[in-house]
C-alpha cells in the first residue's frame, strides 16, 4: 500500500473514531448504531466496515487511544521530577488541575456502559484487563524504583499500592463527575497526604 493510501486510510479511521465517540456520548454505546456513526462521521457504512469489523471494534480502538494518551501524559509528568516521592506526589497534583468537563463526563459514561455491556464477553474483558494492567504497571514501576532507591519503605507492595493509587483518583473523578458538589480538591489533597505517609519512612 502506498503512503498516500495509508495516510488517507488513517484519516478516515480518525474521522470514524471521532464521530463514534460523539455518537456514543450523545446516544449511549448500546443505543448507537453504525448508521448513527455514519451520520456523525460523514463516512459511508461500506467504508466504515472496511476499516472496522464492528461497533465493538470501534470502541476498543477508542479505548486504546484513551489509554495511550493517559500513559503518555503520566510519562511526561514523571520525567519532570528526579525523586520518586515527587513523582508520585505530582500525579495527585495533576489530578487536582484536571479539567473535569462535560466531555470527560460523556467519555466516562460511555466507558462505564461499555464495560458493563461487555462484562460477559471473555474476549473483550481480556482486552480491558490488558489495558488496565498497563496503567497499574507504570505506577508500580515507580514504586519499585522508590523502594530500591531507599525513598519508600521496603515492605511496600508496589502493585497493591499502584492499585490503591488508581482506586483513589478514579474514585474521586467518578464522584466529581456524577455529583457536582463533591469536594473534589479536598479529597485529592487528603488522598495525597494519606498515600505519601504510607510510602515514606517515618
């Protein structure tokens, strides 16, 4: 395939994905149809099926994009700091400055709906778990390096604390998106304080 054709194909794929995200956000994943995605993307049904096998595959690609963006953002933040304590603290600070707008709420609702819809699909759940593991492992690696460097307690379970980190921030984001009056900033600051105290030597 020539470069021009491959580039055109990529542009078409991105249009479909952008239209699908808008469509899923406005109608919900279950209710949305390929015809709806045609309307939102401007790409014909035949062309969509040449690019994606199904609506599920479209969503999975959206999930990949989202995970890749999250991992890239985390890597960028971590690279700014030298101590592992500062690296972990900075991640909580990043969530303090996160813009929790209506677009993020729509994405969250679509993600939650898709995960519930796919909970009985072993193949889809395997993909979801693989992407989740990437996030867990990235934070766990920072924990392990902090332990080896002597900044964090030796008895820390790096993977467990990574799970705890994501439970903290994902829980806070979820509550803020669903309940506008939720004291988000105070919760994130409190979580950061509790988390850091658990990590460092007294």
